[in-house]
């Protein structure tokens, strides 16, 4: 519980047994999190056993077959007790308490309908930072008011198109949306490519499936429209503009003070 809000963490997972315990233990460290729900989406590995070995009260839900990410989230939302839903993938390698608590506090402080939490992608150990928020629209890390998710009527069949669907909803319903901004000293959560997790052949198949399901929910022009409305016209760029304005005013006052004290 944080202030008057309760936070439910939803972790949809498919064959994430080697990685999920790390991320669950990280969320368990947070005193702001009220419950954690794992939704196993028809995994073929021993994820249930891995989760059961963690000495904590974690709710475990299960799809008997692989129905897709959207279906897993729908099941989790129906079970969740919190008024804020913290959605996370199960494979962020370096997710830590700073990422979690900072995001929760930011979302509550600004009374956001949805907070997008930026991540980075590593390719050959080279981080590709998402400076302007372009890929933040597709992030699997986000905090959303449960009441809005309940009203959303998320289609079960959209799979990895879930993020595009939520973005589209945010635009049409005029949700209050912002993008978390990390301090330079904070390395954003790292989002591994599917080829790193599943091997080249299976990884490429999963990556193509993800892109296909995203494309079904919106073409490139649709994505660019979402980017313009949620990022450029949204709180993210307004916040940067205000910061620059404040900096400019500070520099002007400093310059004026200097010249008043040191007349020519």
C-alpha cells in the first residue's frame, strides 16, 4: 500500500522458468507492492515449481494452452485486488527496486491513468537507449488504473498487440499518460531479444509472431500517430519543455544578477 493506493503486479509468463524468480524476488523487496500474480500462459517448462519454491505469497494462475499475452493479462486483471496494475514481463535482466518504487510513486503523484516505463535493448552488448520515448510506447512495463483496464474489454486474441491496443485506447479516451524519465545514473531495465532467450530459430519465430500481432493492432502510420499524440503532444515533451524553460529562466536571472553586481 502506498498512500491510499494498492498495487497489484501482473507477470504474464511463457517458458520463463530460468528467469522469473529473479524478477519476482525484486518485486517482493518493494514495500509499495501489495500482491504479485503470475499468469503462466501454457508453458512447457517447470515454471510452477520455480514460483512455488519462492517463500512468499504469490498468486499463480494458469492457462492450459498458450493463448497469448493479452489473454494472460485479462485473467490477471480479473483476479487482482489493487486499484493500480503494474504490468511487467518476466525477463527484465536488471530490474531493481529503484525502477519499481520510482515508477509507482511517479504514477501516483501525478494521478496518471497510465505510466509507460522505458526500457533499453541490448544488441551485441550495445545498449540502444530509448531517449525520446519512441519504443516506450511498446514497453511491457507500465502502470495502469485497474478501473480503466476493466472497462477496456481487451480482446483475448491480440496477444503481443496488447500494448498497441492500450495506446490506442489511451488516445481515444484521452487518458492521462506520461513516460517515466530516468536519472543519468540509473540504467533502464534491459529488454532481451527473444533470440537470446530461446535460441536463434525459435527466437526468430517468436519475434516475428510478436511483430505480426503488433501489426494487426496498428500499422506504422497508426504507431506514428500514437507517438505524436502520446509523446510529442503529451506530458513527456511538455515536461521537457518546462524543464528547459526553467533552466533558461535560471540562466537569465543568473546573468542579470552578475551584470547588476558587476556593472561596466
